[in-house]
C-alpha cells in the first residue's frame, strides 16, 4: 500500500512539473534608464510553452498605464482567450506592461510621462514645473525598452501599442512623431491638449507612405460623466469626422468606435475587447502572404528519430511551392536529419510533409500550425519532429 501511495505522488509530481513548464509566466523587471533618475518597473508576459517553442518568435504588445495591473492582465488574458478566431491557428504574443510611477521623492507622477510641454498655448498654471517628460519617455521606450525586449526575448519585431486616456494620446503622438510601433489601440485619447496638438498631428499624418497599420480608436461619454470642458469632445469630433470622410490605402485598417453608454474608465474593457478582436483578425489576414519582395537567406533543419523517406517543405510563396504538399524536397543529411537552404520573402509560413496533407510532420519545439519565419536575423531554424 505504501508503495502504491509513493508511486501515486511521484506521478502527481511529474504531472505538476509538466504543467508548470507549460504555463504562461509574468516577470517583473526593474530597468535603469539614462533618461530618468529612478528604475522603471516593467511586466513581461510570455505565453504557454514559450520556453519549449524555441524555434518560434512572437509579436509584442506594449500596454501603457500598467501600474494599474488590471490594464495589463486584461490584454494578455483577452488576447489569449476569447479575442482570437476560434478554430484558427493560435497566434500567441509577448505582452509588455509599461508602468508610469507615482514617486513623491522624485516629484514624479504618471502624467509627466505623457504630457508634452505646450507649444501652442501658455503653460497652464495648474501644470507644475518638471512636467512635459513626454520626449524623455519616448526615448526610454524607443532607445532602451524596445531594444531590451528584442534582445532578451524571441520577438518578430512587430509591435502593437495599447493606451487609455493620456497614454492613448501618447501612443498617437509616438506614431505621428516617431512611427514607434506598427499598430495602435487608443482608447479615449485626449486630443484637445495644447490647442489640439495631437489631434491635428493625427489628421495631418501621411498614411500613404510607410508600413501597413492597424489603428483602433474609441471614445466613451467623456464630458458628460467627467465634467471636462466641451473642447475635449470637440477635438475628438474633428478627428472622427476627418477619418470618416478620408479614404486610406488598403493596408491601413482604421476603426473608430464610440461607447456612449460607458464612462471614461468603464469603457476600457469593452473597447479593448473590440480593439483586440479586430487586431486578431488583422493579424490572421496578414499572416497568409509575405509582406516584402526582398529575399532573405534561410536555413531550415528538421530532425527526428522516427523520420524516414522523403521530406518536403511547402508554404506561402512560389519558392515554397505555394502550399503544394509535395513541394520542395529537403536534403537528407543522415538517418534522422533533413536540411534545406532557401532565399525567402518574409514573413514565410510553411509546413513539413512527406508528400501529402495526410502525411504532415508536426514539430514539438515551435507554435503549432503554420511555422513562421519573420525576422531575417533569426532565420536559422532547427525543428524537432514528434
């Protein structure tokens, strides 16, 4: 009996260890910055099996105002449960929570990160000295945080920024001045500040050049529930009217939505759900074909003790046989390893087969579904077959 109990607990422990390896994780980092006299707290979410899927890279979502932890948790929770299309390939993300601290000892609070010093109006009396740290905060994000995340984690280089209220204004400003992120979800942004500085910059931004973008913007019943001046709403209406009557190029996906039944704060969740659902669909549509005609050298290996016979590679471009399952034959290096060197457009999506879709080869060290190469600096891939 004792032996049976012992075996039971050993098996239970083994199951617990396996489950722990598969769980998503949230790390808390304290980053130094040359732009600020204090450390900046950063939250980093890595999805299930990140440590096992060593041959996969991940898009990154940057969530501002993550000193309110629920803002950060809602994004990674919703994006990985409920906002992606059911039945499609899972598209997991790394999520980075960027906090804006309240530090009386440094005379610093959250608003200092997001406000710029006014250039069109006199500095308001209510704005204390030391405000307007927006340029420094942008430098921290662009020159320190994003490079740190890309160096420390396996990223594709593709980014989404999520902000609410002033942090929504900040990410719009980051787009029009720095083209800092690829995609944007801006919930209830203040577009009225400094004689509509940020709203005018958005309307004047040239969407006809540069990379594709997904942009979601929303507004709740601000002014009605907050008591803010009518200028806030008027600035929003100008921007909304402008884009309602403007035709953007096909690879700019902009959606503007209002939530009149919700207050400024309570609109965060419904707007976030809509924004993330739209983004998941946008990502799915973008991941079926290469975005660039540039060719990059790629080396791919597949190994596995049970492999035998011919192995083929097929994928989303002519060089990969355009999803013909008996596509590009790989070279057999030895009894358990196949390899191939190609020049591919990125992002490249592909699968391994043995000549038909009934004989696909699944791998254990990458995200299930279509395998992806998105980053030309991370195009040397070594997969393991189950």
